[in-house]
C-alpha cells in the first residue's frame, strides 16, 4: 500500500517551478531541486536548455561598452530609476539605454546593492567609530565636548545668521600642505584674510568627527600635546575666517597624514 | 518636512547647510565607501573626493538634491551612485594605476597587459584583444585570448584588492570550450539579437541584469518594479525559452548552442 502511494507520488510529483529551476540552472546551490533534476529527465532537459540559452546571452557581453558617454544618464536619474521614481515616459529611454550600456547597468547594480544593504552600512560604521574612539582618551573627549558647545549655539539660533558674504576671501591651508604625508604636525598654518577678526580651526578624524578646534586671531595654531595623531591615518582640517559679526568664510577641507616612518 | 540643511541652503548659507548635510549623511557615505575598500587610507581619500565633488561648482549637486527632495525620495540612493562613480574613478585615474598594478605584479606578462587594458583602463574585452594584437601579440587567437582573460580574472579576484578591481572591469566572459567559428558566431549574434528584440523591453532588461550581470533577483525586481523575485524568475524562464525556440527555428540548436 505504502509502496503504491510512494510510486504514485513519484509519478505525480510536480516539477520545480521556474523560481527554483532558473536559479538552479544558473548555479544556485539547491539540494532539493538537484535531487529532483537527478531523477527527472524532463527537468534535466529544461535545465540544459536554460543553461544553453544563458550561455548564449553571456557570450556577446564581451562586446559591451564599459565607458561613459554623453548618452549616459546622470546620477540623479540612475537613483530615481533604482527607486522607481521615474514616470513611464522618462523611464522608457532609460530602459533602452541600459540594454546597450554595461557601464550604466553596473552602476544600477552597485546602487541597488548598496540601497538593499543600507542598514548594514551604517551599523558597520558605528562599530568602527567605537573602535576609533577608544585611544582618544579622556582629555580629547573633554576637549571634544567643549568644542561641541559653540556648534549647539549656532544651530539653535539660525535666525540670527545673515547670508554668508560670498565676496569674503576664504583662508587657504598652507601647512601641512593639503594632501601631504608628513613626519609630524605641531601646528596648522593658513593664509591671512584682510580684516579678519579671528579664525576658527577644526581638525577632523577619519570618521569626520571633530577632534580639536580652536579660535585665534593669529594665522597659525599649535596642536595641543593631548592630541595624539596616529601614523598612516588621514586627518582633515578646515579654517574659517570671521571678517564681520557672525560672517565666516571657510577654506576647503584639507587633508594630511602622519608618515609611518616617524 | 524637509531636512534642515535644505532651508539653510535656500537661505543662502551653503557652508552651514553643508555642515548639517555631511553630519546627516557622513556615516552612510563612509559605509558605502567601505563596501569597496577596507583600507582606511583609501576610505578617507575617497571620502574627501566625495565631499569635493558634492561641494564643487558652488554646491551644484547639493542644490539639485535640495530641489528634488521629497519625503519618499531617499537621498541615500543618489549618494550611492555618487560613491560608486567616484570610487571607481578614483581607483582608476588617481592612485588607481600604481596601487592596482601591485595586484597584477605576480601575473605573467600577457595577463599583466590584459589587466592593464581591462581593469585599469576600463576597456571592453574586444578592445583589449585588438590592442594586444596590434601592440603585444600579433598572432594571438581570440580563443587563446579568452583563456588568458579568464586566467587574469581568476588571479585578480583571489587578491585582497580583488573586489575593487572587479568593479573596474566588465563581468568575466563565458569562455567557450573551443575557439568560436567567426561565421557561426556572427550568425548566432544576429539571431540572438532578433530573439531579444521580440521580447518586451523590461523583460529584456530583466534577463540582462539577472542572467548576464548576475544581479540578485530580488534587486532586479526592485529596480524593475516587479512585485517580487518570483516574477523575475518567471520572466527570465519565459524569455530564455523564447530565445531558445527562436534559435531553434533558425536552425541553431543542440551542439551549435
């Protein structure tokens, strides 16, 4: 009786649906489908045909163009495509373009992958931040806390700020030379700005967090001894000049590294 | 409610808008960069470049972001496209060549040249083949080239920098067992193109993304607006079947495939 049932089950057992056959044919590890295919000539044939067609499609990919052209949509359009924000009218030419442009398909693929794993991205950074923060020490932590205070004040009084005077000359970082790798950094030096009343300097760590800040009327600032800069790590700094009350002109972000041979 | 940095930007205070913007998104940007490289120096260099690009031309990109901002239109997706482009460009054009060349140092001379053309210069496989023929190996057959190309991919992907290197090149080619007959290959391409043209554009793109570019089915479903991955599998199944019957009608079947 049992044998009859089992035989009947074998005969009438449904073939795997496309959602199982397609990934299996293209290399997915699926023991259950593999067992079925091993015992089913119909599915073996279907798998073979799927693989042949896929192989044919993959072959001509050697002819795909990989470089950007003037036809390639910009980052905003790609982002809207990935998020499904394009209208049918604007979407159709993008689909047509993607069919011929391996470069833009790679961009869609990478963007989609990052968007899908968004939670993992920020979690990873949080872990690293904890690791980085350990060697900074209490002194740096206290300095950081103090230096955050002016920021809080600024954000709470946005109405007091007037638009930035764009004609004000911004200071230019001079030493350490932006992008340089240096043996040590004792001070930061920048160009002077006419009529500047004071300068505000911020030093950032690799995570973009403020390590140290100071306000001065000079065009240089000595780093405190409590600040331990690590070799082979990139640091960033920026200096702002205040020419009038609450009007600041900021330099570009400059980077430097401490040479490992120090 | 719009993000606070947008109001500052619109009020003519781009510096403070920038501070708020980068405070809001720096972790996300760092996280995205780390998907490509784990080396902290590289991460920081790319981060600096991302900041530079977002700030250039009077914060032009930031202003476009602000103009397009909507509550259900995440800015993060745009930032991912920027990070991807900048990371690839940065590795390729700035420090990319010398650093990536260290990846290729252990390769045989011919594979080093292939690496340079495909991974560093971003050329297609066919362009790389033509360059090799004209400059390095005039008698190199296409079948031999494919074998060397496959070896280059295998060697590169084994290295610590293999992930970023793979982002700089097109996907590795499917290597045929035997060198293709040019006439038969040409006929196949024509028939295949006709078979693909018979499919709806979205289905063609689904096939392209899932089968050729090996994008996960759930992500293909997301970008194409399908309800789920199952729809992708069904469309691909039908599309591959249609392609095959098209080829069979043209007399290309069995061993020819």
